[in-house]
C-alpha cells in the first residue's frame, strides 16, 4: 500500500515533489518510508529488548519428576529431582547437535514441507504484483500502482485478521494434519486462477465485476495458504515436545531457516 500510494510523487503530489530528482527516481519515496520504518523498529528492538539466557528445562521433565517422587522413596526422589537446570546440564543443553544427528526422518520431513511451502508462497507473492501490473496482452491486468497497493494492502489486513481469530478454531475443529494439507493444496488453484483472470478481463473488461470476484477468490486462497506457516510451527513444536530435547528444537529451527534462505 505504501509503494502504490507514494510512487511517482511528482505526479501525485506535484506541489511537494516538483524537483527533477523525484522524476528521475519515482520509487525513492516509498523505499525511503519503508526503510525508515524498518530502521525505527530495529532501534526500538536494539534499545528496549533485553537478551535472556535462562537455561531451558522441558516442562514435561517436571511432571515426570513429580510423578516419580510420589512413588519412589525420599532419597531416590531427591536424586530424580530436576537437575537439568544446573550449570553442567544447562551447558550440555546449549551444545549444538551434529548435523548427522538432525538428519532423521521427522526432521527431514518437516524441513521439506517448510521449504516447499516457502517456495510456493514466495512464488505467489512475487507473481501477484507482476500479474496486476503487466499489460493485458501479455497475461496481466494493467492496473495502476495505487490500486495494486490497495489490493495487496487489503490482502495483508484480511490475512492478519483471519489468522488471529480463525486459525485456532479451524485447527481445533479439523486437526493439524488436515489443515496443513488443505492449506498446501490451495497452491494449485492459486496458480491456475491467474490465466483465468486474464481471460475474463479480456472478455468482460479490465476491471469488470467478474475480475474483481476472481481477485477476491485469489486473495482468499492466499489467506488460506498462509495457514500452512502456522501449522509448520505447530507440528514442529509437537515433534520437539515428544523428543523432549530443547537443543534439538533450536537446531531444527536453525536448519530449517537456513535451508529456506
């Protein structure tokens, strides 16, 4: 929305941006605004957020110890107390695992799903503004930058509201695996709907009601696809909780994002 509203400021705001600089660099203003926002957020995080290094002790260890303490004698229960948070064990928890120990089937499956999701989502996100801006004769919609900004901004707003209020109830109703499979499956109609929108725009008009209806369906599909990101996080947490190894979780997250990047 910022890029579409602030691009070509010499045409949209001629009184404030009348110099030749703004004509030569029509996208400098939106880039300046977004980079300033990111810099401001970085300064807030750098100054106000404090690093924490509390040793991790899996909660399930405490539950297991509590159950054992009710059945074992006093001396044995003291020996089975959660010593995982002392210095030596905390230090062992902080040691990274070797790569070959991470390459097990559940980790490979989780990382593969995440990489496939990231590839499809990034591809769709990069294709959407190009499709909206390209001329009709080469497969696009030839929409102006401000309208493109409003469309993508609406997608972000609707996506945020939907994930915040509907993600949890949907997962509780249909389960993690079903929601993840359904969210990944939306990539098929997402990439098929782009040429359909162009065909409708050529036959019915560039911004006809049919085009807007299909664009709305596209935004809904992209919103549903983003649910897969939340499901990847949920499935990863479930997997690491079963393993009861915090350093495995950290190594898993690190390896997954390194492959993604």
